[in-house]
């Protein structure tokens, strides 16, 4: 992996990346948070236009793990990797149909505002939602930083520089998040999409051109190159066989669908949409971007199996993060295409970490640290969120250095499982079930989190097999590695059970249950006197 780029291509990659970082930092300073800290979390007069929000939200669902691990999964397992993409697209459709318009109508800054307005909130629920959101964001940040650190070290040709790359990139991305706010980070996301999407489409076009535009020839070559033959086109290459494989496959699609509904950074931008009509415009742009993106990634993954399958098999599972670069080398001999794809990986990581860091910082500052404080002081929310974002980003960089040799699929499964089993059921119940109470929200948030962590702790991801976190120990209780089929229904069940057994249950929405306090809206914030 040390010869992915020649010296001239390396210079081009880092020149483009450095220019992009400088431009994004300038845009964040110009368009981002005001000096009084309020604009860091404000989503009123400084909103992006609807189509810009749609592009930014489409970018929010595309992390560097999507472009590396997912493409590598398609290249090595075929059908199962394509199933993950299908689950994500179904989740986007459900999000646009069920969530975006009612969410923006009831929430002013963060999702717990919706719970307060619908009668199932309160300080305890706000803190619980915030803690679970941080448990979702933090592993996601770690995965992004580890992947981009590995890629940066490989591009440099210096594997020993991985730690330094993780730290430097983490600090730069944290600075962008703190200085940019919601609008500034949106500009970064749009710039990333404007560069990454055309490059991936061109790479997919070159793959199709190599096989004369014949998808049949491409799939046959991929099946041969992957070393799995006809199994490449059938389920089970990643999820396994038997009952455990069936549970994994259903859990994979269900978990990915539900997780896409409640990704914190996407919810943050959905709340900032201007109007119902604006929300529909956002949805069209978001869906269009993702359909093109996932189509390109599917072709890139299958093309990598056809053209670089032998190299991937020899290098082992750790090489999956380099799959796009290996494809570029097979198509272009290590020239301009490899440099362009390396830039895509860097820019995708930068944009994703910036947005997730901001979402985590706002959640920590507003929903956790300030949950029992004076909710009328938007200045306090902004300052707390700014410092929280800085702390979160730096802590994630430190943890990424420690966890750099872990199996990244384990960490990715953790945040996806928590998002789909804990956050998504609470969000849907709060929107569509008038009888949902604060007790139901707490049972769902805490209970589903515990069930998800335990399910992964007793799976082969944690122990007993090569590639597990503790391969020398064996405390497995089942062979399921993707427990979405168990954890997601458990989250819904706990939310229902907690609500129907709540003696303080109210008969309808709009009235706080359990002493929930109502958070003022953004308009009410602006009418309050400023200190």
C-alpha cells in the first residue's frame, strides 16, 4: 500500500487538499458563527437556501466509511454490500416522507424540542437523548479519523505517520466545526459534494467504458476477480449462512434504514429548513444526490472486484479502505485518477467530521450540559456548544489514535445500531403516537442502548475469532454480528411498554407528561431581552 501514488501525484493530492482546507476555513469565518456565539446554533435568518440544504443533507449521509468500507464490502462480498446501500436509500425515502416536514414544524434547534412540544419530553429525556446522540456521534467520528489517517499515511508512503495524520486532521476539522456553525459547515458540505460526486461518477463511467458498457460482462468479471464465483451475486458473502446469516441480512437492511432516519447531523439540518415547501425541495435534492452517488459507488465497488480483486484478496480485510484507490490504479496506472480519488476521500472525511463534530457539540452543550440551566439564554447555548464541539473533536482524535488498529466494522455497527434502535423509535413515536410519554422515551433510549451494547458484546465482533476486539478470549453467546432485527424492535417495544404503563400518561399530544418543560422556539428566543 506504500506505492499507491507517485511523488508528483502525492504533491497534487496535498496541494488540492490544502487549498480546499484554506478556502473552507475562510468560508466558515465569513458565513459562519457571529462573534456573540448565538449563530453557532441559530437556524433562522442565516439559513442556506433549500437546494443548498438538500445538497448538504445528502452529504451528511455520506461519510468516508461509505466511500471506503462500503465500496470495499461491495468489492469483496458483492450482494451483501449492495444491500447496505439499498437500506440507506430506503431510509432516506422514509425520512423524506415521514420526518422532515413535521420535525421542522415542532423543533427549534434540536430534536428534544420536538419531544417537549409533543408532550413526551422533559429535562431527563433531553439528557438521555443527548447522551445517546453522543454515543452515536463519537464512534462515527473515530471511524472517520482512523480511515482518513490510514489513507493519508498510505498516500504519503509512510505508514508510521498514521498517528500524526489522525491528530493533525482531527484538529483541523475541529477548528472548522467550531468556527463555522450550521451555515458554515453547510458550505463545507456543499463544496465537498461538488468535488466528490463528479469524480466518483467519472470513475464509474471509466469502469463501464472498460467493459464496453455491458453490465453482464462487468458482473461476470467481478465474480471471477473476487474469487467467490457465483456466490458474489448471492446473499451470504458477508452476513453468513444459516439462521445467523438470515438474521444478519434482515438486520443489516432494517438497521441501516432506521439509522438513516435519525442521523444527528441530518436531523440538525432538517430542523433548519425554511418551510414545508422548502422541506420538499430539500428532499428532492437530497434524494437525487444520493441516488446518483450510490449508483456510482455500486459500479466502483463491482469494478474494483473485477479489476483489483486479486490485490484485495492478497492484502486482506484491512485493505478494504483503499479499494477506491486500488481501482484508480487499475484504471489509470497510479496517475491523475488515483490522485482525484484520494482527494475525494480526504474531502469526504473532512466534511463528515466537521458536521458530526458540530452536531455532537450542539447536543452536548444544549441538551446535556445546559439541560437544567436557563433555557432562555441562547448566548449560553451557543458558547457551551462551541466549547463542547471543540472538546468532542479533540477527544475523538485522541481515541482514534488508541483505536486505530481495531476492526472498524465493529465501531460502525455500534453507532448504526444505537441510532436505529434508540433514536429512530423515539423520533417516530413522538411524531405519530399521541400517547407516547416521557417514560416511554426514557425506556426506549436507555433500554435499547443497553440491549445494543450487550448484543454486540456477546457477538463474534467482540471475542473468539480473528479480527475481534479480544480475539484471545471467547465469551460469545450467538453468531449474529448485525443485531438490527433484534435491537430495533426492542426499542419500539420498550417505547410502547413504557408509555402504556405510565400512570401519568396524557391522552393527546401537545401537553407535557411527567412534568416536561417546554423549550421556547427560535422566534421566542429572539423576542427575549439580551443581556
